[in-house]
C-alpha cells in the first residue's frame, strides 16, 4: 500500500472590520438551471458575490436564496448546498 503525499499552498488574507467572508459548497455552483439548463459555475457565483457587496446581511441572505431557486427553476437539486457569509 503506497502513501501519496499531498501538498497545499498556504494562503494568508488580511481582513478588516466589516469585511465579509463567504464559504460555500460546490453544490451551489454545480446546480443546473438558468437558460439552457446548464451548470451555474463559479463565474456566475462570483458575479453574485459582487452583487451582494452593497446589501445588508439580511438582504444578502434573501438575495442568495432567491438567486439559487430562480436559477434552479424546475430542475432537481443535484447536491447539498451551503452558502454562508461571516462579517468580520
């Protein structure tokens, strides 16, 4: 039995009071929907995060949920979904 060694890059972020950090599972951007029933993909998720910036936390929560269900439409949910924002 061989052991495969994995290497990870350390990343450091300098956060300030008021910054938002978003954590999400791949289920959010892997969801099929929209025009043509395609995957959402990370590029659309990045656009969504940009839209969230001027909103309050409560408005962000509502927007993220509405966006997901509008995107999904009549398609089945394909995976578990987590999208969480933390304000520093």
